[in-house]
C-alpha cells in the first residue's frame, strides 16, 4: 500500500511539473469578450453607414450603381473560379517537390541517428544528455470563426457565403527509428467571409530521462527536428473601402518552444530552453515547399542539471509546436500542410543537452 501511495504521489508531481513547464512555453493569445463585442458593434456601425452611403449615391447618381456592383462581383467570381482551377495543380507540383526533397532530408536525418542512439552519451561523446523517450503527447486545434460577411457579395443572386475550413493536428510514433511525427494541417477558403479569427494547431511532446549520476552543466541545447511540408496563401478582397489587403502583415507562423524541468526535493526546477519561429509568411505566397532542419544547430543556454547523488528526480523536456494563420479578405485562401496523407510531416527525434559533468 505504501508503495502504491508513493507511485500516486510521483504521478501527481509529474503532472504538476508538466503543467508548470507548459505555462513557461508557448501560450495562445488571450481573447477578451468585451473587446470582441466592441469590435462587432464597430463592424455593424460601419456596415450601416456603408449601406446608407451606397443608397445615397444610388439615388443621386445617373449611372446604375447596382449594375456596376454586379459587374465588379462577376469579375471577382471569375477570378475566384480561375484560382480554384489553378491552385490544385500548383499544390500538386509543390507536394511532389516536397516529397522528392523528403528523401534528401531523410539522408540528413540518418547522420544524426547515431547521436541519438542512447539515453545518455557513451564513449566518444561524453558531453551530452539525450532525451528521446516520449512520456506524453497532446494535440489541440482551434478552427477560425467568421467575424463578418462581405455585404457586397449578397447583391448577386447566389452568394458563396460561409468559409470552408479543415484544421487537424495528428501525432504518430516513428516506425523506423525512435522519434515522433507531427502532422499539423490548415486549409481554409474564406468565400464570402472577409474577416476571420486565427486558425491554430497546437502539439506537444514530453520526453523523460533519469537524473544523471552527478551534476551536469549544459551550455547549449540541440533539438532533433526536421520539418517538410507545403504552404501557399492568396489574399482576398478586404472589408471596408480598402482596395487591397496589406502585404506586410505576417499572417502565418510556425513556432517552436522547449522547456525543461526536474523535481528536486519535491520542488520543480524549470527553465525555458528554446523559443523560435521556424516559419513565417506575409502577403501572397505561391504554392511551395516549407522545410526546416534544426538537428545540426544548437541554441545557447546556461543550465545545471542536478544528479541522482543529491536525490534529484528525472528530467522532463516539453517540446511545443504551434501553427497559426489567418485569411485576409473575402475569397482568400490559405493552406499550411504537414499532413501524413501527402507524405509530409515534422519529425521530432529528441532533445540533447550539451555540456560537461561538474
């Protein structure tokens, strides 16, 4: 019975430690219901003024304003139909290129498999602690919400109305080597929605390692990560009186965060190790490959890991990956694809602390 109580206490401490580590890593931006209501009222006021101005212009202008708007809308629909016809072919070409590049990335990955072969460094590589045993995984997605429909779109008899949305964040163990595959994917067609909230995927993988025999001083950290996928974005018609969407606004990000923790005398000792953007995008982006190889680089740190000789508990390392993107304007399209169905993905082999024993 005492042994069962001890295991339950250890499990509670481990869960508390992971929660603490999560709070130090990537966190989504908080949303305010009050500000959301205020912005909704602002959009409604703009739409009301916009409609009254159009009515006033139509009543005083000699030209048929409605016919002019219908012509503009038909031309826009024709452009959207052309994009719908063109993008699948370009997506397929980008996916083929990414799959060919994946073979090269796998060869690069082979160069690092030997370095991650053991739990702790063996002879010839005595200055690394390697965390590669997965103890926990978690994934979550947030589908975007349409905040405003383009009122001009409803002048035509058959408006396209709401957006088409697909957001997923699969996690799968590697079948040929220790490691984990992350497969975030976001695919959105805005249709008549000219204002949308962000789409998000969030994935985390926790690694565990027994405490070293004695204190270990780490001066850098390496994340064994290789990403390969595709991306494209197409800006739409913005809301209001703007003629084009901003090409400077960063609308897509893939962010990496790494936090390490250890139980020492029933108290968690935590340290953020890495915070990095491995991909960003702004403006229109033609379909193409997204790739990142972090396995050959290191991030500086200054960290002491306590040893088992002073009663320190196991090490936990939490790796978080977050993808965020937002469509801009009605008719906008965005696709960020690390999906397994296309042969893409983000391989996460583990985390290594480089340094020396004290």
